């Protein structure tokens, strides 16, 4: 079958790879309905994460179960399933506390930019729908696998509440999903920090009430001006750079929470400044499995449409163009038809 491999910076290839097989009794093999490129895939693509040897790409997935191992009991062949990018048993103490992304048996999904994928720990990772969903729901169900679940976790970690003021730092797919999540959590004001017209428009459609284009000190000043010189109750940090984290802290009021889900690159903290900011922080890899059943139901009931974040759809064979389009900000998020 064809699959996506990365060989080095900006060296993405769609080439013949072995079809996945059941390796452990707890595995499942699924036939993907669609796959996609994640913003975090751009870190190795840009050379900011080392690639020491050719690696399979892709960690967002949904589709039909083809085969299960002998120990799998919660899903069966023929079911439509969605899984998290973090593999978990969903039974260890960390999982029971809702942090499946820190599971004692945690693995990270790989190889999902392909027609078929092996999912370890299938019982703890996959969530089946009651019936095969309509084709037009596939993009939104695919989004729940990572990008929506991650944006949702940012809002949850930032303790977004009804009527609260929320700032979202980052207008990529995760930031836009954070806007959607804050809207669903009934935030009173949602301020999206964005400089790109198409992303601003989607942020407004997802529920943003204000757009701030400034950055750094000017951005923080604009947030203060919009909040009676107080700052935000909740801040969603959805980028992972030193600048975006500093922006998040500058926009937060004392006693607020920052939910940070951008994979950190070069992030450092001034301990004294953080101490006197009196801002709380919670983040890390999103425990998507915690939220999956609820998010899937929202999609199936057509209460949300996170699939709109996919503004470019390509066949798997054109995956390299999908990476280029996202790298050059010609696309927010690329869906791959497999």
C-alpha cells in the first residue's frame, strides 16, 4: 500500500510501505475513511525535530475495523471507530484520573497517513459509533481524533466557564478548535488572536466575539483594553513557541488559568515573573480519549462542525503538496483521501 514517510526536512514521500498486521492480541487494524496532516507534523518537516531515519507519518484517524487481536473485546470488524493520537489502555491509574495521554502503557500513534493502520491497545483507544456515519460527517469525526480533542483540552485545562472571558493564542487548527470549544462551554467573550483573514472568518464562525491582530506587548495591551484593564479569565495557548507562551501569560489576569497544548519549542520561563503573575497553568499532550465519546456525539448530532477546519483536500499521493500548503500557510489543515 502507499504510505507517507519523512526522510528529513521538507522531504516527504508517498511510497510503498508494508500493510499493517496484528502484532499483539490487543491490536486492531483499521481501514481509514480519511487521514490528515497535523500542525505538529510541521515540526519535523521544518527540521525543528530531528529525523534520524525514514519515519512513517500520521496520527489522526477514523475508519472501519478490519481485524482485531484475540484479546480485543470492545470493538469488532465492521464497526466505524475513532481513536486518539495517544494510545492508552484506559485502565491504569492515570487513565482513570482522565489523563490517558500519560497512560502507563502510552504510545503515540504513527503511520496513519495511509489506507490502513495498526492501532495498539484497541480496547482502551478506540471508540465505536453505533452505526456507520454519513460520509459528510467523516471530516468532523476525523477532527475529534486530535485537533478538536486538543483544542477542547486547552479550554478544559484553562477552566473555561459560562460567561468567562477567553483569549485564544494561535489561529491554526488547534486554536480554531479552542474557539469552538470555548463557545460550546458558553464563554461570554472569546478573543481570537489572528492576523489571517480566512482564519479570522472561521474563528468568528466558530464563536469568536473579537479578533486581535497585534502581538507581543501591543497584543497584551489590546487585550487589556478589551477587558477593562483586567485580562482574560482563561487563556488557550495553541502554538508552542517562546513568544506564544509569553503572550499567553501577558494576557491572563491574576488567578486565571492557561491551558497550553502547543508542543513546546524553545519555551523558557522567568520564574520570578511567573511567580508574581499568579497565573495557573495546565497542559501537555491532550487526553483526547477522555473527551472522545462526548465529542463524537456532538458531531453525530450535528451540533458542531469542526470538519470546516479542513480547507484543503488532496489524495494521499499528493501528500507532499499538503505539507507545503500548510507550511506556507496556504492551508489551515489538509485532509487526505485514502
